[in-house]
C-alpha cells in the first residue's frame, strides 16, 4: 500500500484530514524502519474496530511536573501525537510525568520518543496492550508485550532510540503473518523470566496510574549532559539502538 | 557472615552507627532474597575502595515534581536510603522525577523501590554501574548491567516488585564466584540485542540527567488504582516478580 492509498482508505473510514496526516506519518515511519506490523497493514485492522472518527484526546489535569490525559475514544496514536506536540510546545523546566488513560493502540513507541528527543528532550515511554504474555511456567496471558522506549538527544546527529517490546515477537508480526501466535512469549529463552518481570512491572505501573483500560506513561526531562557522542565513538561504528 | 559480624566489620571501616544500620539492612535483605552477590560479601569489596566514611548525600535542587541529589562522596546505598526516606516523608502530590549524580554502588534496586511501595507509592528506579556489557556483535563494553526496578503497592499484601538487570548474570554473581566474567553479557541469548538496547537506553537516560559518573534516576507517583490483586488472582498462585 502506498501513502496515497493509505490516505484514501483512512479518509474512507471518515477520519478528518488532520487525523489522517497523523496516522499516515506514523505508519509510513514504521514501514521505513521495517516494522511493517505497525505500518499500513494496521489500516485494515483499524477498519474492524468500532471507532468514533471524530474523537479527540482531552488534557484532564496539568501541572508543571505532571499531566493526565484521557484518550476519550480517540485512537492511541492521536493521544500520543497530541501529547508529543503539547510537550514540545510547553516543555517542562526540569521533568514531567505524563499519564494517558484510554490510550490504545500506540504503535511503535520509538516514533513518539524520537520526536521528543529531536525537540531536545530525554523521554521514556511505556504503554499497555491486550494481555498476550503468559508466565514462563504457563497459564493464561498475564501481561501485554508492553514496550519500553527511551530516546536521548545527541549533539552529533540523530537521537539514540531504544524501543524494546517484552515479547519475542510483536503482536504486529503475528497480525501480518510474520510470526505464529505461539511465538508471542516473553523474549529471552531461558532468561524469559526477566522479560516477563519487566512486562508485568510495566503493566502494573501503567495500570496503577492510568486505570484498567490500556494506557501509557511518559517521562520527559531536559538533559543536562550529552552522552551519546562518546558512546557512538566507543561503539566504533557498530549499530546502536534506533539506527537505520 | 552474621549481621553482628557485618556490623563489627563496617564499624571497623570507620562508618558511623547510623550508616552501618543502613548498609546492614540492605545487605541482610539481599542475603534473605538469595542475592548474595549484593549481600555481606560486598563488605570486603567496600574495604578495598577509597571512601570517606563521613560523606553524606546532598539535596541540590528541590521542586514538587523534580529533585536533584549529589552523592557527594557517600556510598550509593546511602544516597538511595536518604532519597527513599525523604520521599516517604514528603511524597509528591502526583509524581516526581529524582535524579542522583555520583550514586554508586546502589545494590539491589528492588530493595529501595519496595520501601517506597510499602509507603504507598508507585516507583521505578534505574542506575548505572561500570560498563560490562558489550554489543552483541562484539567490541568493548558499552553499558553497565543497569537494572530497572518497578514496585507497585497492593491492597492485598506485599508490593509487587520487578527488579531486572540487563546482564545474563550480575556483577555480584561474578564477585562471589557464582559466575564467570565471560557470562556477563546482555541476557536473552538470540534476543540479547533487546537487553542490550535496554541497557544502552537506561545508561544514556541516567547519563543525560546525572552526568558522566554513575548515577540513578527514580520516578515516583501516587497510584490512582490498585491493579495487583486482580493480577495475583489471574496468576492463580504462580510466582510473580519479587515474591519470596
């Protein structure tokens, strides 16, 4: 699917043009980075959801160091886009914790934190999704794949962006047939208890702050130091997280 | 080594009694949880460091949503103990980011966030340590084992505490001879690039805020929901992160 086709299809789902811009920009970025499970394939999946295409997120509570948003029926992509734009427009003096309730789906979290880092902010973001990861000992799914994305601005070029899902494969990989459902387990093989613990910890962190529906928690801060160039020098050309 | 012997040895290193209490409480907790690499074995290692036993951490900057501490030559254990006690005494109305520069060693991070959760706060903590994890493709160490610990209070009993180091073994395991130096790689086998990405992301997050010396970043918030009991019910008796 081309960007133009994606745009047409989304307009056909009755999304406004500004919303379509947000969605296409995210899907196209995912395609460029090879994360096709978060790319244009999501549009057919969106068409199966019961959505209010006119819904918009709401800023419920706003302090210097804390914000609470409510998705209010809008797609999680739109919630995070609003939060990123609002944060870049009014960055914290030091740091801010941003909680988003009813924020799903959220796509590739690296995309949102990269934009914050390109605006000069350090950012860490996690989000919950349907429970798909079972305990390594078995039983029902207890946690979503709950990625953690961290982005750090760099004076020498692009931000460094680590974006790690706790699943051995992503739900998106399953969606586009790149992986089987049975491969959706905590990553790490014999160390899977570690990825499981991270998934459970992040799940509960978000749930304790954002409530039982899928949500997101973002931490943004102004950096006081510029550690990426020294790490790149030490890595001597090896691919670092988020490099294309 | 018994607690009494540990106390004697630390007093012999010229630490004050209140400092000895903090150190022994941490080491004893690590021993009880089987994390012996963070237990009493550390005392002989402390004896090899050049330390000012009278050094104390300093609160450098304090706002409702942000604090900056400086270890000021004190052991990281003392810095985190001060931060935990100060945070419990004056918890944030909503959320707070706490940055600690010159904060090493920090021990088992789960110990500090558990205390915050027992005081009713959600907490996430990470800290840097000497670079020991190389890129999965090889080369020099680029990141510490940089654990991430997350604790969530629960109305039905103990807090849930996820405490995950990004190394396949801990530096402490190597210290006490439980593991070889060559096992200190990012965890996850064929998925090691994921643990490596998390280690690098956390390393740079801390470095961007706390500077080039080892530091720590803590996020604390008041929970609005109580998600642990439902997860415990769903887990149906399976061991969850932090359970003894």
